[in-house]
């Protein structure tokens, strides 16, 4: 048996989160510590490899995938990683936009294309649109960079 060099990390969590963690650990027939270790390892492994590849995540567990996937996307946005897989409604939200205006965020928003959270202080792109009934659209920087190589949305071939 190899010598264990694990380190202890403690953190305070609200009671509701503790309950959630205990319930989830019981459901998976594991301990809270082991489950947290697994989630953290998966999350950082995913981010390190910039695996925003949802298919690979889904093969593990759909529920874990959603949690880890969200974290991975959020972290991917932090790292200026490529815009992730397009959301189902991305084309509809982006089609009415006439131009993208670079802004510095004062509030966190989600990329309208991939759903990645763009934090306060980050540069993002606000969709300019004449129609005031349209939901405001946002893009992350890499989505805007990719525009030149994409066909125009909303124009069916
Ligand atoms: Zn994006």
C-alpha cells in the first residue's frame, strides 16, 4: 500500500447544502468526503483538459454531468476558452441581432450561445437590435471571434 499524502481541506457550508450532500452521498452509497473528492477531481480534470465535450460527461452520470458541466462551462468562460456547445435556442436569440458591441460587464450574464456564465468585470458582447421585444443577447469573446467563419443565423439555406 502506498503512503497516503492526502491533505485535509475544510470548508463551511450552509445547512441546506450539507443536507443535499448527505442525501446525494447516501443515494450513491458513498461518503460525503468521497463524493466531494470525486466531484472536485472530475471538475478540475475536465477544466484542465478543456473538455467542454458534453458527450463524454454524459457517459458518466447525467445528474453529475449537469452539475460538473455547468461548473466546467463557468470555469471555461473564466479561462477565455472556446465558446461551448450551442444551446438549443441560441440561433433564435442571436438571429435578430444586428451588431455586437463590446462592453465591460457590471453584472454577470450568460453567453446566449453556449450558456457559459460571464462574470462581472469581464469583457462581453451585447447584441444590438432594433426590436425592443427581443430578449437581450450576449456573447462571450470567443463566440464573437468565431462569427466570421460561421454562416449567418436566421437565413435558411
Ligand atoms: Zn459562449
